[in-house]
């Protein structure tokens, strides 16, 4: 068996290093990041004002029940009161809308991240933590790092590729570690447990209640869930055609979950957009933004997703 010379070894290392760098820092169209920013920043007010409002009521009702998450203890975050929670709630919503204007995007982006993250800490410091917010939190953290990104003609960037890859990794980690948690706490017998049966019994719809009379279907569903969560990392290493198919399966799973149990992972599902060629939507979104600006009588034609 032939051995490599020192020169060949260094060349091989450079080759693998270049491949790793190209995978982690792919040159991606900045328009893709611009569209994702619009989706993310539009979701923030929808989330804190409509979808996830439990933090303010619980903290204002009884601060003595507050048991901070690990990050709250490490950062010595203050015990929440009604004023703090309302500042985080309305501050994150208003800053997110302001970020759509394209002004001071790094400052506004960091502001949204800090306020939204603190709102989550408060909301989840009463005994329940939703894992569907991890990828969205990563998205808020990395999108301000990209730099200038517009909806029209701004080329490609490794910074954009790194931000999108980070969100993709967070999405995959959410799936994979969800399966790991099931096995860790429930053992491998989780797949044959009554977890889905309890979910359908508590929150079932006409589309799923019949499964209670055919319990093997629920067991098969649990096997499918664990299998796809463990295999989720595959989406990171396939070509675009297969990547789109896998993402379509992810989306179908979440839609089926909602149809059967009225549970939907809103922020996580939105982050699936990081896998999609969003730049194809950029021209239409730019036109819609310009028309909205004209109707509102706002000066200039600057795209709301323009960032620097």
C-alpha cells in the first residue's frame, strides 16, 4: 500500500479543509438572506402579540413562581415584572417592524434578538420549554451579521452562506436532539408507548380520533417520527432536488401534526425556509414592498429588506 509524501499529505489536508470551508461558508445569494429577514422580522410581532403571549400574564401574576433557566442564572437576569415583560414584548415587536425599513439593521437586529430572547426566558421559566424556538433564536442571532443585503441585485456572499448554514444546522439539531431526548427519557420502547395516543385523546381532531381505535397506526407514527428525526442530518448533504423533497416532507409532517392534534411549531417551521431558494421570491417581494411604500406615502424607494 503506497504511502503519501509530506507534500501529498499537506495537499490532501488543504483539499479537505477547502471542502469543509466551502460547505460551512458557501457563497449564497444575498437576496436569499434578504427574503429570510423579511419573514423572520414579520413573524416576531405575530409571535409575541398573538401566538406566544403567556410570559406577561404569568410573570405579572406571581413572580415568586419564577425559576429562571440556566442562561438566566448565568447572566443574572432580573426577576421579571410586568414592566420588563411588556418592554420585551412590545420592544421586540416594534424593533422588528423598524428593521424592515432597512435602517440601522445591525443595531435593530441585535435589539430584536435581546428583547425576544429575554421574553422567551421569562415565558419558559415556569416549568415548560418549547424546543421549536431554538432555530428561530439562531436566525435572529446570525442574520444581523451578514451585512448589506437587498431584494435586488446584490450578488452572493460567504457571510450569507454561513448565516443560512447556521440556521439549517439549528433546524437539524432540533430534530435530532428531539429523538435523542425521547430515547434518553423514554428508552427505545418510546416508539411503542402511548405518547401519541395521549396526544390524540387530549387534542385530537376528526382526522385523528379514529386512530385511537386502531392503535397500531399510532405506534407506526412514532416509529416514523423517531426515524426521520434521527435521519434529519441527511438534508445537509444532498443535492438541491433531494433537499427540497426532504424539506417538503418536514413541512408535511408539521401540517399533519397540526391537522391531527392542533399543535404547530410555528417558528421552527418558518426556519425551514433557510433550505429554500428564496431568492426566486425576491423580485416579487421587492415590487410588493415598493407598492406598499407608495400607498403609505413614504419617501424613497428603498427596499424594506435592505440591510447593512
